[in-house]
């Protein structure tokens, strides 16, 4: 049976997924806790990776190596880059780029990575399934956007930085792990998808909004995951 890996960066994001799992067992590897269980009749391995690209890449490779994972879902929250989106809206990352990767000195575009390119695309079949799932449950409570997610090792707070990322990469959401997960999955030929709920909008004080809406955005992602896997 297919085994799906689910990666969350933070405890709050991870806990909402754990709350919908059954038959839970835990295994510690390299001081990380991997939570095996089921959502519906689907085999799941859930893990809290920690914040940032190095943590995300490390955990992705461990999942693939140790648990015979056939596909990976990265779930969590993100900052808004597209002003048409609001708190709680969902972005499904069709294209993922690392906005802070810069070898332009060698004639490459910003975000270009050797053996990867600029953008990494989520699995088209997974995108289609998630789109169908979200359209059935939204009931006008939130919007869904299939678009571009920009990753970097910085919590974006400055409106000028947000606008720069938006214009350069046509980004809809900004966060800190998806690009690394996408890179590892592409190199390992593992289908993946990135699901993010908007928790804040960079405005110079959005860390307050982030804390306020983290749980709500995490619960919304868990709701979608539950409907998709059941």
C-alpha cells in the first residue's frame, strides 16, 4: 500500500494533522519523531521538520530513505504575496522557487539552481486531486489559488521585500521550507505537493498576525488533508 509522508515545519502545524490520525506509533531517528499511522485507510508518516530549508531538506531525505515513502505532502502556513488572497485562503504550489538562491554573478537568473533550474513543479495529478477536494469543502469560506510559492530562509516582514518577490517570481505565498522539499523530491523522483494556508501579510508587524492565525490556518490545512485522504 502507498505510504505518504507529511512534513510540517512547526508543532502547531504538525499537531493538527496528528489530531486526525489513528493507529499512531512513534519512532525516533536522529532526535526527530516520526509519527506513523493512518488517515482513513491511507498509511501516513508525519514529522515536524523544524523551520528553514536545511531542516526541511534533511527530514525529506530521511523520510524517503527510512520509510519507503511514495509521495510527500508539505503542509503548513505561509505569508501572503498576492494581495487578492486573504488570511485563511489556500495556496497549492504548482511552482516552487527559492527566492534567496542567487548565482546571478555567473549569468543565471535569480533562483536558478544547477541540476534543478528555476522552478520545481508539484506533481500534476496530486494538484488535480487537491483542487477537486478543496472545491468540495470551501463553501465560500476561503479561496483556493493554484500558483507559485517562494521559499527563503527569512520570515518576510517588509512590504518592499514582499513586493520584490511577488514581481520577480509572480509569487502568491512566501515561506521557508517548500523549496528545499521540492528540490529533494525532484532529485529523488518522488511526487510531491505543497499546501499552504495564508497566516499573515508582510506589513512590518505581521509576526503578530502570524501568531494570531497560526492555529486557524493549520486547522484548515488539516481539514483539506483529511478530506483528500479519506
